[in-house]
C-alpha cells in the first residue's frame, strides 16, 4: 500500500499561478528586439521552465546579461496586468492546509518574482517554505531545491508529492525520490505532461484533495 501523502511541493509559474501570457509576451518583446521576425509565440514554449540565464545562454551567449536585464524590466512592469492564479487554487491550498499537509513552493524563478505573485493570490500563510533560484546552487531538475524544501519541512521523500507543469518538475521529483504529479493545464499541453509519465495527472487542482485523502492511487 502506498504511503499517505504528507507533504506537497509545488512549482509556481504555470502550476499555481498563470504567468503563461506574461512569459511569452516578455520573450516575444525581448527576442523581437534582438531577432526581428525570427520567433513566434509557439517558439517560446520550450523557454518556459528552465532558468532564464540558461535559456539566453543558448539563444545569444554573447548578449546574455543585456537580454536578461531587458526581460526582467519588461516582465516586472507588466506582471500584474498579465498574471492571475489558476481557478480554484487558493481554495484548494487552504483545504490542504486545514488537513494538515505541509506545503512548499520550489521554483526556478527569483524569490522576488515568486513573492510578487503570491501577494496577488489569496493564499497567505499556506506555504511554510519558498525555495527560489536565489536559494540554491543547482535548479530543477537537480534534486537540490526539492531536498532543501523537504529538509526545512522535515519531510520524507516517500510521503512527498512534487506538482508541476514542466519536465524540470517531474524529473526533479524523481531525482529527489518523491512522487510526482503533472498538471493538464500546462502550457505545453496534457499530452506532453503524460509523456513524462508522472505518478499522477491532475485535470484540475481539486484532484489534489482526493490524492491527499488516499482516494486516488499513483499510476
């Protein structure tokens, strides 16, 4: 019999908080300036998930710092206009908290950006730990950020679930020894998430309540 889930680690962007339009529009603005006409919106999907520096090092290694500066500036200026939490997220997070689950955010974004998003959500006090890019040497899929969150929570990987919308999340969970859940509302689509073979697929955030209650078994 599978162990009961006691801890849930969440990716943030694209999982709890809808930053998809913001990220794509920011990339389109910056890339459009440096590479006019070369990139369409769908070309930006692979850039969602990895750390920003990693992406720009692949695209324009000679101009990384300038492009990162432009990205961050435009992103922050337009953040509140182009973001919102996914439907039902805050309500489900509060219910999970009431049931005694320990929860943390494990993201590849800078801490300032994560907390700005959290401020726009109705989820104050839900997360005991927030691990961002500033807190680690190695980002997901390296196990370091997940392990750091679990250490802070006193969590056992065998009873921990990593929830995310990208390959970095599922691979990171496996590397850290946790169970994994992919979200069907990923910008990359349900089929992409299913191809990663997570232990669970969430069609809606409410599915986590049944998983936490032990009503749904890992695949």
